[in-house]
């Protein structure tokens, strides 16, 4: 049957009848939209209440900044009210536990581009690395929670502090204070190259602090206390060799530069507290060459909506490393890509031999070979 609507001679009743199908259609769309949003609420949040992250569908063609600003994040007061976003500061769903100088900061940097994952802002009031269980033993759990960003029920909260990995008592503390169900991200790289990078980092970051502490008489020159749980300090000498090799030719594993790379020793502590399926272990050397596959693996591990693809990252030729392409081009800061010191070939060989049993144990613990384990000394030393 055909309807002749909106003619000048139509009665009020006829006009009303003509608009009924349109009204039903609009109502149906509205209902379906609300039902679609409510259907996101099935999975239970692992840490702090009902969360709907895993079933959130993202439009990959839409810039993420617009997406999470307007729909799912706590940036829009209107969205908070109309979508019942339940915005508040929550204990982290995800913690990047290290290891230091293996790419934890780079991993967090890229993950911060995901609209369903919110990382800590780097401000004096809320520094990016909370150091809750290594430097702040008297800070309460509620104070720790207040360091986190406000997130909605459609976002996960992430915190990263690479020093956590080496603290013997930290796994139990995280399970106690946050949750036994919290997801943990661990990224590891060639332990010798990690040590050189760590040495370079300390030289770049700590000189003024070391000089000030020497004047105050609280620390010896060239020593920065770093891991109080293990009573391990950084010992920095004029060269990398003098810093990591003792006078008798042995490797100084009491130096934090070397101690951090004892991956299997530290990982055993975490496996005693957390199920292995709750710790995603990434290869930092592969990540630096191409972060995309491991970003996608991280999405899957966390149950995040699929977002990362080849359009979201790009290789910056001038800087020499990968950067975020969306929502706008953004690269890591000047601390990325420091120039490393020249290291003697014999030092390389000695350190690889020292780490060899720990690498073999790591392979047994994880059931996998990491990229640096497939290289011989000639390949890694040039």
C-alpha cells in the first residue's frame, strides 16, 4: 500500500499515520544503540569493579584521540554523564615490571596510543614511574591509587616501574596490594647490551646527583643506591670495563648494571607468586626492530580491542627508531637512542660467558629462545 503523505490536503491524523514508521525506526535505532553499549558490560573487571574493555569495538579509521575524547574516556564531562562512564582513579589493571633499559618505556609509549588503555601522566604530582614497592615502602595503597589517572569503565589503567622486576619481595607485595589477577608486562633484551645501555643511562642522568651526594657525605663517589631490597648499588667508574669487571678479572655481579641482567634469577620470584599466563614476556631486541607484532600480541594478552596496525606507527629515518603515527606523529624524547661507549671485545666475550647459564635457565623457565640466544659471540661483538 502506498501512502500519500505531507500533501497540503492531508489531515492531521493522516500526517500522524505517515510519521509512525519513521518514529518506530528512530526509536529502534536508539534502542539498539543503547543495547549495544550495555552489551559491553558482560566481562568482570579483574581488579576494581565492572569493566567493559574487552568487548569495546573500535573504528580503526577514526583518529583515536577523537574516539576516546568524545566517547569512552573521562575527558568529556558530557560523555561521563550521558554514557555512565564510572570515571575514577583505579588501581592498575596492567603493570610494566621491567626490565630496566629493555624497552619498558618504549612499550608504554606505544601502548599509550591505544584508546582503551590509559597510562600514568608524567607530572611532578604524579610521576610516570610510581616506585610504590621499591622506594616508597610507607606509602599507602590509597595514596598509590591517587597517583593513577582517572579512567572509565571502557579503559584499562597501566603503570610501569622497571625497577620492580629485580625486587625479591615485590611480586608478593603487588599480589597483596593490587590483585593476584593483575596483568604483568615484562620485556627483556640481550643482557650484555642492556648493561651497556644502563651504564650509559646512569652516566647521562646521575652525574649531578652523585656529585651532590658526595658533597653531603652520604654516598661514595661513583655509587648510586638503586635496589635497596637486594642491597645492590650502581658502581660507575671511568670506563664500562672498570665498572663491571673486578680487578681479579671476574664479573662484578654486585653491581646493579650486571645484577639486573640475571633474568632467570628474578623471574623465578615472579613465577612463585603469579601464574605464568599472567606475565607476558616480550623480546626487547625484536621490539626495537619492529614493535607492531609485539604490540598486537600485547593487545591480545590484555584482551584489548584490536587497534594497532601498520598505519598506527612509522619508522622515523632522522631519529632512527619507530614512532607513533596516530592520533598525530609523536616520537620518544631525547633519552632514546643515546650513543654507547666503545667496549673491548674481550669484555663482550667475558660477559656473554657469564650470562650464559642464566640465559639457559631463562630458556627452560619460559620454554622459548630469545633472539639474542641465537647469536654467537662474533655476531654480537661485530
